[in-house]
C-alpha cells in the first residue's frame, strides 16, 4: 500500500476525516474588552474600590467576571479591596478575552508589580517582583500555599494566573491576582516542529493524497491554529499519539507566529 505523508493533514479544518463542524474561530470574532473607570479603595482591607469594563464585538449576550469569580451580565464591579485583578469577558460563542493585572490601590497601601513573561516553552521562567509603599512595613509575601517570607521576588513561574498575598505589619492582607503572559519562545520550525510531523504524523488512506502535506512549511503555517487546537485536545493525529512536550512545542510555535525559523 502506498504511504502518503500528510503530516497532520488529516487533522485540521478542511483536512479533517470527520464530519464535525469546525468551532468558531475566536481569534477572528473581534471580541474586545476595554477598561473604563477604576476607583481605588479608601484604605487597606476596606472593600470600597471599583472598576468598570466594556465589551464589544463577538456575539452578545456577554458575561463578565473577575478571574475565578462568578459571572454577571454587566461590566461594573463594586466592593473591591486593594489588589490586582484579571477581568474576563465571555460571549455567546464561548469566546473570551481578558484584561490582565488591573490595579486597585489603597491610600495606605500602594504597590507595583514588575512582571516578566514566561518565554521558556518546555519550562517556566516567568517572574514577579513586588514593591509596596504607603503602608505599614515590614511586609511579608507568599505565593499560592507557601509560607510568608520577606522575599518579594518570585521566579520560575509558568504562564497563567498566580495569587500572591502581601501582609503588612498591621495585619492587613492584600491578594494580588497576577497573570503571567507567554513570551516569545523561539521554538523552531526546522529543529522542533517539522521533525514531529515527519516522525509522528505519517498516515495513509484518509484522503488518498488530496490534502496538503504539512511537511511543507506553507501548508503548516496556513493550518497552524488548527494544529494547536486539535493536538491539544488530542483529537489528532488520528493514529498514534504525541507526547506532552511535542504538543507544547507545537503550541509555542503557533503562539510565536508560526515562523519559518
């Protein structure tokens, strides 16, 4: 039997062997979340701050939320203590967008967060350094479930949401919901991605050679978003499987812009 090397070609969009409808392309939905007024809290520990956001594009109705909090149908958030907040907008197509690291300060608790993106594809090298002023020093810091310490710098952080708690000498605590973004990883088409396609995604018979060969860069770039989507949900490749590291490399390459590097 002749073997056709389609890479992941059977997996994606018009190349799929199944009859499943493709999901809405959220990157083309035009969903936008904009920040309006932010009102700081009067003092540390007093929940009287607020913020307002506005949604547009996508498909209504919208749902708004603070990360890991309940949803609501409007963008006004009241009764907020000092902290850092990530605001999430979700539309009727289940597309979402965020505004990360929104500051609400207090008169007696002002702070800054120096955030470094995670640009390590198969590791974690994000970082945060916190500086606090206008409060009651000394300050203690803790991330996640760790113990409090005087260390105000946290390293080795992965992409995603981190909760850091700051405690002052008067016993007031402030929760900072910090989002670490994905930086440019430098994942290589030639050295990282093409070898995965050549060694793990050899299939035969699905479209009898009529679908594009994803070993060819132009074809892979044109289908990059679906490559990421369908390898991450493990629906593709149809035969065999990819390791977690291979799936992550594909995602990093796509997030970098699917470059011919």
